[in-house]
């Protein structure tokens, strides 16, 4: 296992340098990979977090999050909200909003890539990488399992509907433990909404906005996250996309300005001899 981890990390470190050589007019696949390889990195790091969890399972920080949440709110919203509003309609609505994240996660990047404009693609990749990889860095330093895994005895099995079974199936197939705080579901929805509006995807703007607003409470109601996970996810998403991403985009524009980093002119033979 350790050898595979080392090999994958070495490949990841070398990949940007390798892809620099794939400049136009390279093959379309290589050009696409050069523009979007950070999205591949997101998938690989997410899997790595899950593979790493058995080795750090005794160092998760769920109790600290629960204590902080109790001090802030006086209760644990994930444990009491679904019981206080135990309505089949409410449960189905919250589960539908929670699931909305997944088609948007696939649909919005695909729509941007199909639009074919390089600037849109660059911004989309930047915002997705910034949102998810920032969350992942926190998970490496501060793993939290979340109520579904840390406190299974407190979970209300309130729905055996198709949506409930779908959520369970998605968790079983692709979840990585230790990735609850902050909620990447929440940060991801804010990232996707920002991308949809910034890229002019008119037919995806409103579903993305609904997800950005509705997913934070839905993650708590469905007991997939603590309330503190959702609150920090909202704060982090707004910080990253409202301030940090625009600053990085501005730096990228400055770096492309002609003459910003002038190259020395070639020296003549007379100058070399002197």
C-alpha cells in the first residue's frame, strides 16, 4: 500500500510538468487533460482520504465538534431537527435537495467544457479545485466522521423511499470517512452555483442556486452532517469564491500581460567578446 501511495504522489507531482509540453496544437485529449487535470486530482485525493482513514480512525475529532456545537447552539440540530419536524413531505424535500448536488456536480463542469471557451474552463477548474482541495487539506489535518458514522445509534431511519435508498447507495459506493468538517457537499454547491452564474449557464443557474441555499440545511436535516459542518462550509465557500478566487484570477491576468516579466534581449557577438 505504501509503495502505491508513493508512486501516485510522484506521478501527481510530475504531471503538471509533463502536461506543459502538451501545448496547442497537441492532440485534443492532451489539451483537455492539460486544462482539467486538477479535477482528476480531486477524485484521487478524495479516494486517498478514504484509504487513509483506517490508520487515523482513533484521532477523529467528532467529540470536539459536538462540544463546540453544543456550546454555540445549546443542542445538536442534526439529532433533534428531524424528530421535531418528522414529516414525510419534509423528509422527501430535504432528501431531494441533498441529492440535487450530484447531477449538478456532473452537469455543470460538463456544460462548461462543452461551451468550448478556454477562459470559462480555466475559471471552472480553478473554483472547483480551490473549493474541494481546501476542504481536503482540512480533512487531512482535522478528520471528522460525522453523525452517520460516529453516532449511528442516534440516526433516525425515517425514510425507506427511493431517495433515501439512493443516498445510502451513494454513501456506500463513494464516501470517504473523516471528511465531514467542513461539508464538501456545502462548499461544492456554492462552488457550482458560482461557476454556473459566472459562466452564463442560464438553464443551470437556478437549480444551482437552489442547491447552494438548500443543501446546507438539508445536510443537517438528513443527518449526514453536524450543523457546524454546514455553517463552516457556507463561510468557507463564500470566502473562497467571494475573495480568494477573484484575487487568484486577477493575478493570472497580470501574469499574462505582455512585458510584465520581460526577457533579456539576445547579446550580440561584440557584447559577448567584450
